[in-house]
């Protein structure tokens, strides 16, 4: 049997699950994610922000690509820093 490869038309993007709440649509994450993983997720999803959620999956804020890129370029950055370590305590 010959395997068949599925081809998508040029420019086709796979559907993504998004939810809308007060912070807009986008991938939803928790603050225990590392900055590196968040940046990788943004690149893979082709988005410029992520929606932060608490343990009850309620949105608590946004994390932007610009902010994460700036953080990555700071002298205190390591690849093990989690979002909760760099977010303002009063969100």
C-alpha cells in the first residue's frame, strides 16, 4: 500500500481553538510556563499575545510578544524563568 500525504492549499492555516473573554481571543496559558516556552508557543501559533489564566481557567491578563522579547534581552534573563517570576504581584 502506498501512503498518501495530505496537502493543504498555500496560505492555509490549521484551525486553532480560541476563547473570547474580556482579554480577547488567543491561546490560553498559566503563569507556571517558562518564558522560552511562551515564546515558542507564540511562534507556533503565529500570535502576538497569550491570555494568562488562573487555576479556574479565568483570564487574568495578557502577555505580549514585545514584552517577552524585551524580557529575554534583559541581563537577568535565564531560560528557566517562569512567567510568575516576572509578573507584577498585583495583577
